[in-house]
C-alpha cells in the first residue's frame, strides 16, 4: 500500500493565497502596462498629427514645403523621431514632396489596425513595414481643407521609439520586489496562522505515542494560540487526574489486599490460638472420662486447668470482638468528655482488689481537669491493658503514667515501666496481632497477643497517635496523644461501648 504524502497545512493555505496574489498582481501590471503603452503610443500619434498639421499649415500659408520638411528633418535629428517618413501628394495626382523614402498611395491596405478618429479625410493606424513587411510602422493620413493635397506620415518602430514606449526596466524591478515582499509577508502571516495547527498536530502525535510535548511556550500569542495552549493544558490536567486516579486505585487495591491479608492472618492466628486451649480442655475431659476412679486431687487439678483455659479462651474471644469493633466501627464510637485524672485515680484505687498490676507499684502524675475527647470505657480498658502488659512481661517493679506535654489540640501522655525492655528488633512489631517477644515465656505468663494491638487501635480510633521505645534507664515507654475536649466537640450521649 502506497501512502500519499500530504502537503503541509501551511503550504496548503499559502499556495492558493500566493496564486491569487500573483493573478491580481499580473492583472494590475498588465492593465497598467497596456494603459502606459497606449498612452505613449498616443503621444507618438499626436506628434505625427502635429507634423501633419504643420505641413498643412505651411501649405495654407504658401510656405515652401521643401524648406519646412528640411527644417523638420533637422529638428528631429538625434531624437526618437529621427527617420520619420513624410510624403505629400496632390489629390488624385503626383507626389509633390517627400521626406525620406516615399510612402505609396496604397498604404491603407497595409494597415492592420486603426485607432483614434477615422473618416474619409484622415486615419491613423499600425501596419507592416513597406519594404520587408516585418517591422511595424505608425501611419497617419490627412487631407487639406480644400482637398488639394494629401499628407502621408510613417514613423518606423525603431529601438529609440521602442525604448520611449516601453516601461523602464527599473519599474519591473520595483514591481518584482513588491511582489516578492507581498509573498514573503503572506508566507510569514500564514506561517504564524498555521503554527498553532502544526504544534497541535505534533502534540496529537506525541499524545498518541506517549511521548512528552515540550512546545507549550511556542504557541503564538493570539486567539488560536491561546485556545491551543488551553487544549494542551486541559489534556495534561486530564492526564494528571487519570494518573492520580490510577495511583489512588492502586493504593485502594493494596489497602484492600492488605486488609484481606491481615484478616486471613488474624483468622489463622485466632484458629491457632483457639486450638491450644480447646485441645487442652479436650485432653483433660477425655482423661477424666476415661478414668472414673481418678483421685479427687488429680480431678480437681484437671478441672482447675480446664477452667484456666476456658478463661483464656474467653479473654481471646473478648479481645477479638474488641479489635473487630474498633477496626470496623471506629466511626460509630460514641465520644464524650473524659476526665483522665479521675479515671486513673479510680483505676489506682481498684488495683489492690483486682491485682491487675501484680507486685509492681503503680504511680501517676495527671493534673486535675485533664479533659479529653474519648470513650470512657475504651480509654480505661486501654490503660488497664498497658498495666496488665507491664505486669505480665516487663519484669520490673514500677509502673508510671503521666502527662508530659500538651498542644493546642492534644495532650501527650507517657506510660512506662522500669523492666528489662525488649530487643530493638522487636520494637517495630510490638503492635502486631499475636506477636510475642518470647513465645514460651508469654504463653506461660498468659495473654492473648492482642493487648497492645487493642491499645493502638483504641488510640487511633479516638484520633490520636502512639509510639513505643526502650527507655535509657530500662523498661518500655509508650507515648500517645489524645485530643482535648472542647465545647464544640461533637459527641453522643448514648455510649454504645458502655
């Protein structure tokens, strides 16, 4: 298949305009040239008429025609009329006088066209040379008022006469220069007009091939250029919007995949965590059923271990329920004004009864009227979870909770212990579900592996942040923020987590 190369849009616009300009220029030049040539020819004819009139005037005044013709010959010598031929005949009679080669009486038959006035007494015209029939002559014929004589005049078309009639060559140079200048201006104007189209074509090609277009600043500063720049800008904005949508879609897909992965991992971990206590309970039940005569002390020990695993299983299910509620229903958590000082004071009073801190000493330094926006039960459960985690895993003797700073919108709290801390490699994973620093020690000490993830989810669902690090003096320190309470804070009187 042969592809025909299309003419550039600029040339398709320029060529018809240039052709029309050339036609217009040609017609104007032709008209002016013809008009000028006719005018100059008319001057020659008038000069011949003057010569004829001079002969008739001399005849009427009875002046010697020979003397007049000699004067005329001398007068025209060196001018463009040098070589003029003039012959005087009697009407229907012989030749009387002649200047130059006589003109025959049958000259009228040699005239190929006539111009000006024409009647039976006189005419003027352009005919062929009397001798060779090639070079043209200007002819005229006049008759005296009394019809006694006839004067014939012929002016050969000499080089001097041609130069006198023809237009000066410099005029042609000026005309050619004007035409070239007009064509140049037309070319430049059409190039400016089509520049936007050419750049848009390049832009369309680059957009189709996926390459970058860098000619935005090359569009001309006119209406078409402004429209072209707007088209390119809109296309780029559309492309940026599409890229942003693609990126957001990728992020959303990754988030969905990550959530699915976490859900699968959590499900697998839950299944694993449930299997252990269920297997223990089943083993002890089978042992009791298989040995009806089991002594009372052994039976009681088996039942106590079964109860401990049932409690472990119950705690696991409660923690899983709490995690699910925090992650999937964080926007439905009812918030209200919570006094952290009053809450921690109550927790401290209840520690001896519930033995939540074990043998560790709990102290707090929270100012009165430390009001935050949150859910009383969730924050209380979070602090109790941190106390329980420290008591079970820190190996220290003291637990502390204090307010360390505040900003315009948040309070910053520190929860710490003086235990042994954890290895730095474990720090990034402490808030992961079912992550245990020491699996054997943790299972022996108890716990579901969801305590710290619940703490993080609680803080995040209330609009705060949390981090953890090893203290320089030993132990772990949790730094978390909670939003301050303000009268304009939206809240719900119905606490669905109570």
